């Protein structure tokens, strides 16, 4: 658990700062507009797509459907031009582990956000959502990640590399949260 503790402690401030300015806060206070929701889905899609494809290169058993679920929601809202790409690279397993911490660790927040979507008047006409659905099943990837982390011992160097890449991954999300739909 030394790896998890290191990543959690070293990214705590960055994580909080990025969350502070995320559109998702408007879901939590029910003030979000439909166009803002579309943008939030798009921003998340771009970040998850960049990170997940790199993680899979070094963690062969890694399985996630976040990008697929975001694609479904975006397509249901008429957004199909998703060719924009953010630059993000993992160069080894330790970096993939750090990136996966951020990607899978987002599940709890996503579940809480999903529970509030249906309470937003401007989103009341949306069909059931695939990404922000509020279901506990969204935590499966995080639980698998924790099992994987508990099954291994990591060197100080691996912990350092993973922690650094977790920070980079939070910065990837920060970059994505500054995108506009017109960037596509």
C-alpha cells in the first residue's frame, strides 16, 4: 500500500485544485445547462481516451469501458466528431500504474456526480446515462486496481515513477477540462 499512499499524498493538492474548477460542480449544485453537460462529457472523453490507450500498452489485463460509455452518451447527444487527440504517453509499467490510479480513482466521484444528474432540471430529458449513471458497478475498475496493487511489491523507483505519472495524468485532465467543443 506504500505505492497508493505515495500517489494519494503527492497528488492530493493537485487533485483538489483541478476538481475545484471542473464543470461537474454544476451538476452537484444542479445549476448545469445542457451545453455545459455536453462539454463535460467531451472533456472527460478526451482525457480518458488518451490515458486508457496508454495504460493498456503496459498493463495487459487492464480493462475499462469509460471511453466506450462516454462515446455512447456523446453520440446520444449528437456529438460524433471525436477525432481530437491530447498528447499523453506512458513509457513503462510503473507509469501506466500511476495513470491508472487517476483513471480508476475517478470512479467514486463519477458515481456521486451520476447520482445528481437526474436532479438537474436542465438534464431531466436526457435518456439514462452510461458514464455518469450513479451505479456502483462503476467502481469495479477501482476495485480491480486495488487488488492488483495489493498483489505486488514495488521498488522506491517504481513508486516515484508512478507518482510522477499520476501527477501528469491529473494535468492531462486539467488540460482536457480547458477544451471546448469547437476544438474538435
